[in-house]
């Protein structure tokens, strides 16, 4: 008998605790919008942040709770935007897809190396030693930090410079943040003309260290009928909002550093 009473007491307490917990879970339950899971599943889950939010789930939450547009996922493109809009009962908005571009043409045939780097084979590591091993300190170091973060294998190292396959690139921008020399930019896929150099050196110095570098001569800017090019920090810079892809600047460039993609 002395064991039965404690057992009954514990059983009663257990049942009471269960009832209280069940009641509490009903009373204090936080309602979750079922659309949140649907939106998250529709997103590519690259978590690149190109939409302006910390990740895909954060963006999904912003669509529901902050009225964020459904067309901000660059990697997902128009297909993802359409799915998100359908879930939210909205009309799908247009998505301007982007691709990465490496503003450097300084491969092994165009520039030389100051020293042989035997450390960790990383652009970030090499860049800490005298701004990299190449004579052009603004150029691509070619150790492939960008290739390691690309989720689609859209970047490869060819002749010691990074090259982007625009057909594979989803415009996530992870490579942009990884490049220590800030050589990689995102541009609209419809943009066909680009400047393949980021050197800020004076023209006479650029000529000595790279045969494919921009010398800041300004001929492209003078020839452009739309005023879409200007010389900033000794190299040509494109204004995408003005460029009409006519190619006049490309043909006028004496260094052939302006390319058609």
C-alpha cells in the first residue's frame, strides 16, 4: 500500500502536467502562415543575398510580412518570380537576369609575375604579399577563390585568370564578394559591351605591366554617341543605363580592352 499511493500521485501529476502543457500549447500557439513554407520551397535556397535579404527564408518572410516584391531573386529568374507571385495571388513581374563579368584580361601572355607564390593557393592569401604575385596589382590573381564559391560551376581559371560561362551563371553574386581585388561585377545579360580592365595605374605604367590593360586614353568616351563611357581612376567605366550595345567604343579602343560578350 505504501508504494501504491506515490505511484497514483505521480500518475495524477503526470496527467495534470500533460493537460496543462496541451492547454498552454493551444493558448500560446504562434500561427504560421502556410505560404511561408511554399515560398521557401519555390526559392532556389542558394542563400546568396542578391535579393537584399540574408537568405531565401528571410526573403520569403519579407514577401509575406513586408510586402517585398516577388521578382527579387536573381538566381531563380522569371520562373521563380512566377511561382512566388502565384503563391501570393499576384501578377508575375519582369526579372532582369544578370551574369558575372571579370574585369581583367591579364592572362599569362599579357602580364608577368613578380615572384612565385608558394603559400596557400588562394587569391586572398596571395594578395596579402605585396598586393599579389602579378606585376599588375589590380588584376586577377588566378587562384580560383571565385570558382570555389560558385554554386553552378560557372567560373573556371583559364591561363591564370577567371573566366565566366554566362550560360551557367545565375547571377547570385557570391563570386563578387569573394574576389579580393573587386574585379568581378554583376551586369545585365542584355548588356553586350564591357571594359575588361580595372587598373587604376597611369597609362604609361599600365602599358609596361599589361598588354591588354586600359590606358585611360579616353578615345572610347569621345567616340561613344550616347555618353555611356567615362574615364574614372585612369580606366574606362561603362554606364549601363546609357549603353545601347552599338560597339563603337569597342572598335575605337587602341588596346582592345573593350570587349563584346
